């Protein structure tokens, strides 16, 4: 279904560094992405090793399983779902932190959304990028009891793009209702203007540069 962006959105995005697009996906598109998610979860959990993904101290960056996932779809589990001996304490499906990082190329449903006209049109309206490249895609879960914290961060710390300003943009789509109680996304309005990039993690540069 065609999506028409609010004429005020580009200006809001430029001033605040983010924009909310209600109704970006229609019900059929959301249903299709959820069905693909369930299928991918079932497939990945069949032979998935226990590799923890943490949004705080990033232990996964030291794992080859993570380092070599840029052109694959792989599952990573929550830290709270694993005991001191490295065993997953509940069903793997309910222990997942995320599936990543090449859904946009390997899964037909996610690929069709990623490279759809509606995504292209939104990006053209809010950025000046001439040849944008999709570097990664993922499904992030927030399972009850084990869903982990993601520390406040700047995406440029993990995804290296030059120049630093206006060369990196993220698209976050909630497939379920997201609110303050269950863990929605937070932004600091205008921080892209007042807070320069604080850090760059070299381990992530080595991981993703080869897939650009």
C-alpha cells in the first residue's frame, strides 16, 4: 500500500534527528513480516549455538559467530536466559534477543519491504544521501523476564560511515505495540546537533566493513 509522508516530517526530522511515521506498514505487511519471523525463528533455533547478545558490554563482538553474520541470518540469545554453565534455561524461541544481520537480502519478505518504494520515498524526503546502502537488518525481541537492556548509544559507534554527519540513518519498525511499559524506543530530540559522536568501537568496524 502506498504511504504518503506528512509534509512537515522532513523539517521535524532535520530539527530533532528522528521522526515517527504512523501507519507506515499496513496490516497485511505486518502479518507477512510476523509470519516470516516465526519461520526464521524455527529454522535458526534448530542448530543455533549459545551466543549471548548484550546491549551493554557487547561480548558478542569477540565471537566469530557474530563477526561472520553480516551476510547471514543468525540467532543470538539474551544474557538472562543463560545459566552460569552456558546452558539456555528456557525454550530457545523464548530466549532469543535477535535474529541478524542479512534479512534484507536473504529473506524475500524482509527484502521486499526493505527495498520498497515507500522506504525509498521516505529516505529521499528526509536525507540527502545519493546512493544509500543497507548494511544490516535484524528482528529484535523483548521476551518477558529475560529481555535485556540496551544502553543509550549512538548508532555511529557501531556502524562506521563517513562523513560522520548525515551519512547514517536507521529505520525501526514496531511489529507489535511498543510503549513505555513494554520497552519502546527512546530518543533525545536534537542530540544529533549537540552531541558529537562519543566513541567508535573498532571491533564492529572490522566486522561490518567487509560487507559494504
